[in-house]
């Protein structure tokens, strides 16, 4: 019998970070939290920035709390990066993807490389914060002029831990500089846009070695070396999808948290013009898979409202929302108008007023509007993904923090007209852990990883109720606005 081994999964989300310890054996998978810390962006005169030094301090504290581990893996949100000078020093805090610097940049890019051609070559949906637009916005700055290396956020933290540089593929696929067919850089796109791919460190893939903890890190954390760092699906969605506890291929997934990422796991990208018009993306996953999905604003809408309301009790808020009549008012949860922080309750009310719907006024009514709108967006994404990819599904798996929101899970089942299986909540950390365990020979392929998840993780099932006619009507109502 092989004894369980321990792995530190560093999982950084848009609002918090955590260091989790996963213990993995042939028939066991346990996850415990070693340390959780806030991720608080800072607005400075030049714009919105990530406090990456505070995040790194949180990682070190988490590794200290984790104790002896066999490996460390890091995942985070996508698209953002740090710039290093010739000495390897960071040139300022990374710019936050919600910063306004990319406003109007996409149109400049499309003047050189039309949107349809850009999609056909990279398969990435339009989002104003895609790395390619950030790079075009940044290249006239003094900081960019002095940059010798660009590291995506998880690769930056890995570099500080090990002294070794690399660019992990699943996260690189969100830059809009990767060809999803070759799973390598799109040299033609970079050349057409004047982007020097030499800024990027060599590509590495989940399971590749990423160095060992530096002596200074061992001293700071109290760990005994050598402790390897292992590349995982460093885009947190890649790790979360790897932890979808599905058996077989006929499933859709929704990774819920600050964002909702709803779609399918495929073996080939979908690069049609119809797919581009529907704003689906083709990001890379483990084992040659493609994450074919749509970005939806997600629980960011509720998080911003809760912040504006002074952080009321979330359980009470959801109980109030459950008592509000369903589908009175809905908004487009994919609307980029909700991307920026601030005044979220007022903006939701204004959107309802502008579309001639009843205006939600109380926190309970606004919360119900948000949850109905998210479920409706989940329904649209799951249905359109099946059609565009010609890939039917019979179950929707919801993973991530939103699994704790039973009302949202039930509404998603109702809206999709399909059973929903919810869990695990810490999907990204589990996928991170399992990628490390696989690299060290503890578990097998992706199917083996998912089989272990289904045997060891608590899952909740939601059956659809009441038919989908009312959701179809709400969808038609929203489509006419």
C-alpha cells in the first residue's frame, strides 16, 4: 500500500488567496486549508494594481503553515503579468485586468489584424483585458521599454520561489498569442502585432518540473529541502476543470466564483466565425484538452453589491432572495458594462429600468435578479456550446465557490433543464494537487484523477424543476432589449 503524499496547492483568486495541503493516495484525497489571505488590489494614481508582494508574503506564510510537503504547485487568475528588468527585478506591481488602460485598444489591434482572423488563429473570445490588448496598451510606456522578461502571475511567484523562469501553457493560452491547434505560440499573430515573443520564458506544461525552493525560501518557511515546485494547470480554471468529477464525456461544466466559466471539454478547438460571434473561447487544458467556454460575470455582481451594502449576512440575503418571485427582472450577466467595480446595485437597477422591467430595490430583490440572471446566462452558454461544438451533454457539473450557493445551483438546474452535480468547492486547489500527484506517480491520467474525485469528494445533486418555458420566455425578453 502506497502511503499518501502531501502537496501544497497555492490557489490565488481575484479576491483571496489560499495555500491548501492535499494528501493523496491510491484511494484517498483529503484537502485542508493551511492559510488563507486577502487579495486586495490597490488603486494608485496610474491605475488599478495587484499587490503582488502581499500575495507572495501570503504564499510564504502558507508554506510555513503547511509543514512538510512533497511538492508545491501554483495557480491563479489569467491574463495578468509582471515585467522584469535585465537583473530579474520586478518593474512595478502588475496591472489589474479591470484597469481602464485597454479601453479602445482592441479596435487598434483589429485595424492591423481583423477580429475574425485573430480568432481563427488563436480561438480566444474577445475580452478587453486579454493579454494581447494589455501588451499593445503598455508598449509605449517607460516600464515596458526596460522590460527583459514577462511572467504571468503564477509564473512570477514560481520564479520568486525557485529562481527559474517558465511560461505554463494553460495560462499562456489566455494571452491570445497561442495557437490552440499546435499548442504553441502563434508566431504570425505576434509578428503582425509587433509583439516580441522573446519576452516570454520557455513554455512548460502541467506536470513539468519548475525548479526547487531556493535556500532563502526554505529558511523563511522552515521547510527542509529539496522541495520541488511542479507546473500545474496554472490558470485556475484549467485546474478547476481538471477537478470536475465527471465520468465520461457527455458533460458541461460551470466553474463558479468571481467569474462563471461555462462550457465543454473538447479534444479540438472550435474556430468558426459563428463561434467567434457567440464569444466562446478555446483555452487549453490538461492532456491535450480544450476548454471551450464563455466568460460570464459570475458572483462578482453579488460580491460588489454585498460590498456596497456593508457586508450583510450572506445567508440571510439568500433567504430573502429565495422568497422573491422568480424572473421578475433579469440582466445580461455577460455585459462588459458590469466589469468595473463600484455602484453595482445602482447599475443593476439602471439596467432593469432601461429595459422596461420592474426595478429591484431591496437587497433581496437585487440578489434574486443577480442569481436569476446568472442561471439564465449559464443556460445560454451550455445550450450554445453544445450546438456550436456538436457535443451533446446530459449533466452539468458546477465546481468552485458557487457550489456553496444552493439557490444558484438549483436555479441553474431549472434553467438548463438538466441535472446539476455541485462540488467540489475547492476545485482549483484539488486540480492543482492532483496534477502534482500525477507528476509524482501517485495517480494516473485525467480519467483516473476524476474517478478518485467521485469516490472521495462530497457532491450534491439538483434535479430540474418546473420545465424550462419560463426561462425561455425570460431569455426571449432579454434578447429583445
